């Protein structure tokens, strides 16, 4: 199953993505990597997720619907 997770570099998004990847799902993760809290921590989490071939990440703002064409 293909699943879209917004805020994938945040705590909840990251943990959810880890679990679903472990279960064999394909994850499309998006995040704007803002500086609400540590950008380095978010980058470390993405580095972990990107090790899985079933993970695709795009750095975009969720409000920008035009950028979601990669899902088609």
C-alpha cells in the first residue's frame, strides 16, 4: 500500500513512517523542514528513513497543491 505522510520529519510522522516501512508499505513523505524545532534533528530522521527503498521524500509546504503532482 502507498501512504502519504505529512510532517514526516517530525516526531509523530517519523515514528509512523518507520512503523509502516517496517510493515512493507511504500511511504511518500512530505515536510517543509521549518525551524519550529531543530532542523538538524529533522534531517537526521530523514536520513534514517531514506535508507529504505520504499521511502520517497519531497520538501514542500502542504499548502502548495501544485507540488503534489509526484503522487500521480
